[in-house]
C-alpha cells in the first residue's frame, strides 16, 4: 500500500468490550481505519483473509490459541501483514518471542489512548516509509533509524516519550513559526493539533525547552496564572 493511504486495522481481543475500547482508540488517530474485530484465533484468520488488513492489534491470550502462534497463521493469509501486540502478558520470554516474530510494537495493558496513539504514529511514519508501495523504492539510513527507535536527540528521552511524537511536536513548532514571525502556541493548542492530551503535549514542549530547541514565554491577562506559550528556538 502507499504510505499516503488509510491504514486498515483489524482488532483481535477475546474480550468484546476491550476490543470495542481499543477500536475507539484507533479511530481517534488520523490515517487509521478499523475494518473489523475478532475474538478468537479462528475468527481472526477468517477476518484477516476476508478483510486483508494492513495492521493487526493482537492480544496474546485468546480462548483457542496463543496469539504468538496465531501470528504466523495470520501472515500465511496476509503475507505483508504488520502486527502490534497489545497484551497483559509481561513475561520476558513472551516479549522475546513476540519480537522474534517480527512485531512492530508490544504495548502492555492497561494503556491509554495516548499510549496507543504514539505507537500508531510511529508505525505510520516509520514502518510505512519502508512499505512495498513507498514512492522511492529505496530506504535512507534515517528511515531505518526511525524503525529501531533512533532519533536525533542529544540524550535518552524521558520514560514514556516517543521519538516520533517528539518529531511531530518540533514540526508543529516549525510550522507555527513559519506562519507568522514570532508566532507561538500553548500546550492546549499543541494537543488539539496533534490529537494528544494537554499534559502529554506540555511534557514534550517543556523537554524541548530544556534541550534549548524551544523557548517559553509567559502571557499575562485575566485572572489566574499566566499562560505558557512556546515557540521554536532560533
């Protein structure tokens, strides 16, 4: 598929309500479409064959098969399928087996909409650049680095940070400054533009300030604390 096309997602989870919640999370992310849900391994294989999704959100604990064993069956019917594991399983060997199976991410339950949003954005920006339908047909080192979580930051990112989300925040600051000289934005405005929570957006913006890649100014007016406004450094 072309990196510009909508990414079709199949949600596989034994719990009907959990699958519904996760489907709702996916629908909040631009560029992704939930095409179906399955609650057993057999149903997942049938739906994958019928729907031909690009990405499966795969639970490990299913009533009729272990998700890691199901993974290869899904690829037998959809050879180019990508898999993002979402599971409560925390055993090191389970995680290792999943990684050896070629998954794109392993997200542990419970998680928030923001957590899944970050993984999906990383997948869209990184893995889709290496898809068979990519425009150039060749990969740059930067494309490969993104897949393996390597960025241009000077020090390791804080816990819970995503390299891809950080890049999106910086790009938003750049676009804001290009729109008007000296233009800035608040954490709330950044959150609205990126589709994340205000708290998450502010953490990334404050990190960029600490790194010297953004500056913060206080805007006074009205009652209460002054508003923190961020803009690109330089």
